[in-house]
C-alpha cells in the first residue's frame, strides 16, 4: 500500500537530489581537472618528440600555450608541430576554460551553503 507523500518526504528527496548533484559537480571538477593535466602531459611529450626540446622546455611551452601567456621565446619549427599546436590550443584552452568554470561554480555553491547554513 502506498502512503501519501508528506511535505517532509519532499524535503528529504530535495536534500538527496542536492547531495547527488553536489557529488557529480565535484566529480566534474576532478574529471575536467584530470583531463587538463593530461593535456599538459600530452603536449609535453609531443613537443619533446616533435621538436626535440628537453622535458622542462616542453612542459614550459605546453603551459604557456594553454594559459595563453605565449612569451614567444620558444615556437614550433616543423609543420607537424605547428599543426599539432593549432589543435592543441583549440582543445586545451577550451578544456582549461571548462575546468575553471566548474571550479568557480563549485566554490560558489560551497560559499552559498556556508552562508545559508545548509
């Protein structure tokens, strides 16, 4: 026999839904952050292989490229690395943007919960 839904049941369901959403939002930050780190690692390996740069220079170039700093002290010289860089920039900047967006949203939700006492 089904019992009628009471207001307390609605609140419990709402809290449960909020907990599930919060869990997946936190997971989203972790997943996108991991993908961003993977992008930096991939760039580092590819530039080392294509350009013959050392590990530090390859990492440095990957980071300054994806953060859009671009000092200009290093630049790809081969056609293959230039083509890789085009796609690396498009994919990597989008990925870092998504990571920062998810991170800021999660922190704003935490601050709102602290402020409201939930």
